C-alpha cells in the first residue's frame, strides 16, 4: 500500500522484505576495535570499553591507545562519585609502555605524578597541566626537561 500526498513522492507502508542486518560488535577483529578505541579517551577506555567483555579488556591494554592521554574535563564523565584520578593516570602511563607522547590533566596531580610521568615516558613531547595547584615549580621544571628530552 502506498500513501501519496499531492506533489510528494510515494511512501510505502509495507514491511521490508528482509529484516535489517544486526551486527555483533563483540565479533569485531582486535585491530578494528583498537582503531575504534583510538577515538575514545583513557577515561572512556577505563570505565566503558574494557568493561564490555574479556576481548575488549585485552584490546584496551594496547600501548598504542595510550600514546596521547587527555584527562581533562574528567568530572563530566562521572556520576559524582570519588575516583582516584592520580591512580588512573599512573595506570594509563603504564599502559603506554614508554610510548607516551602527550599527557594532559586538569584539577588533579602532584609532584610525584609528574615525576612518574617523566620517568616512564621517554618519548614525551607535551605535558599539559591545567589548574594543577599541587604541582610545584620544581616538578614543572622536571616535566619541561622530560618534554625536551622526548622531543629530540
């Protein structure tokens, strides 16, 4: 059956002959998943992707996914609960396996964390700290030196 209004294209009200194809995201190859996960940030990987299934958890640990870590605006992703952002940052740095190129954080961080990032990241080119009031000038200098060493 078709419904046609004046000056419009006919619209069919009949059901399609075959149902829409349903795809199972759990069956995607790991390299495709990793490529998709690149679009996520570290926080989304920690709290969403790795919780789906064991294969996604395995893919979520690929160092390639943690070369660029942006942990700014993290409060937008949470329900108001307490999360140890420094612990999560260390885990993200560890998952980079020394391949970290850029790290950004906002409203958390300490001298110890900056030292940890600098120590574990030989390829670091950019360390972005926004409103990280517990980070001293000495730690900032260490971070700056680490970025210069990684950028050469």
